[in-house]
């Protein structure tokens, strides 16, 4: 015992300081979050920041409901520290610290028809990720086809925000992510296609805590523990109604189509008289009556005709 005490006294001041600092770490923080500072009560964590040369603007904290701001809360669970529990009913995500404590974040979840529940694990993490819309989304929104091959590069307008945490279930990637969003006003709503949205400042914090392999539990829409994995069927895109084709008149073989009867040509011009279509006759009109002028009677010749003509003077 005495020998052990003498060894302790010979330790360098730096080692002693490190040992004392470790003793001050909140044991409730859990093994994966021990080096990350916890949010303090009343602290504004939504200030402007620069990340990888990209500016993340400050948010009007007064417009974020207090229940959806990042904070440490009491949370009873038997899940291990580092577990992520998502409650779609309350639109809240819990990062379990241990000893019935958790960090609570506000989130947005899937819209009607896109809700899912079950267990997953953190399979991968990416900073300012490239967004490639799924085929089903492109079918619903054809204007996104330009991102089908190369995707949308990371940046302030990218739908995945500053960070993305990729989830798999049973070794399969169903396309679900926990990610940031520039649309922070959607937090607290059913707004996504199944992914879990977070405010950029919050996803930066969660990203710094997870190491990979953590369990993720997504509760049911009623906020209950899931019984297996429930993945919704793909939503079919809406197809615009096509105009009915014009009816085509079919003439039976051997039949003679009805001909349109034109009016009688004008005597003066030789062209048909113009008659409105609505009053055009349907039968051949009777020929117009003509008046024959009486023939003029030539005077009688008193002598013999010359070449059939009465000689002058007679």
C-alpha cells in the first residue's frame, strides 16, 4: 500500500490533472458522449456557425417551440446509453445518456403513407452529403430527374443538410436517414418521405455523439414500442388523366357517304350562290323558271329572194 502511494506521488502534474478531469465527467453521459458537452438549461444552441466553409445561419429560437429545442431531460428507459429512440407521435428524438437521462431533439417525420417503425442501426455517417432522390420520388416529382445520376452536391440548400446518419435494418438499406434540413420550419410536423429531419445545429450535435453501430428504435405512430419492422409500400405516382380521343366515324364497307348538295349556280356568274350552312337545302332545288322573248316577224318580200335575202328597196 505504501509503495503504491509513493508511485502515485511521483506521477507528473499533467497526468494528475487528467485523472481529476475524468473524475468530473457526468457518469450519466454514457460512454459515447463522455467527451461532448451537454446543452445547458436555457442556452441558445441555434446560433450561426461555419462548418467546412459553409455558413449555417442562426435561427429565431423564439419561433422554435420550447419542447422541440435541444435539451437534457429525464427519460426512463432500459435501453443502453447511445441508443437513439424516435417518437413519431410527439416528433421527438432521444439520445439515451443513461441513468434515466437523455438529450431530446425536435424532429420532422414521414408524411401520411410514409411512416415506418422498427429497429435499425447506425451504418454510416457523412458530412454535407450528396442527395440522390429515390426512384419513387422522381416518379412523383419528374423535375428531380436531373439529380438521378450524380445527385445534388452538399450545400446550404441540399435537402440532407449539414450531416446525414444512414440507417440499415437487418443489413438492408431502405433509404432512411437521420439528417439535417434547411427547412427548419418543418420540425414538429409530418413532412418527409420517411427520413428523420433535424435542425442543422442539432444534427451536428447528434453526429458528434454517434460512433457507428448504435441501435435506433423508431416507435409506432401511436408512440408504442414496435413489434418487428414495418416498412410502408411505395406510394404510386399520380397519373394525370388523359383527354378522351375524338370518336372516329367508321363508314361500313360498300356504303356511299351522304353528299352535301350545293345550291344552283348563279346565271350571272356561273358560281354557286352563297347560302348559310344552317339554311342550306337538303334536296336538289327545281330549275329556275325562264321567260322566252317572242320572235320578231320580218316584213314580207314582194320579189324573189336573192341568196335568201330580200333585195334592197323592196
